[in-house]
């Protein structure tokens, strides 16, 4: 029963993807060109600043995670010596 339902759902998904390709649901050639042409300088500067903030936040998160793992490792080493 579950195999039949899985096959049916897979067929429906495949049908949906093929229908989308046939009806050009995934093609948007003008999106990137219009976005670059219609965005003002302020919007582009805001997007750039947002990317910088995301990179900085990710960097801080990775450093905090690294420090947390290093701290746990040192704690484990001291417990083993006791």
C-alpha cells in the first residue's frame, strides 16, 4: 500500500515538473537584467551592506562554535588527568 502511494506521489511530482517546464514556469530571462537596470544605487548599496553583515555574522558564529568546541576539549582533557 505504501509503495503504491509513494509511486503515485512520485508520478504526480514528475507530472508537475514536466508541466512547469512545458509552460515555461522556470524561465525568467529578464529577471536579472531588469533587476540590475531598475534597482537604484541605494538599493544596491543596501544589498551589498546586507551581504557584508551576513558574512560577518557567519564568521562570528563559526568562531564562537570553534571556541566552544575548543573549550569542551580542554575540559575533557583535565577530567581525564584526574
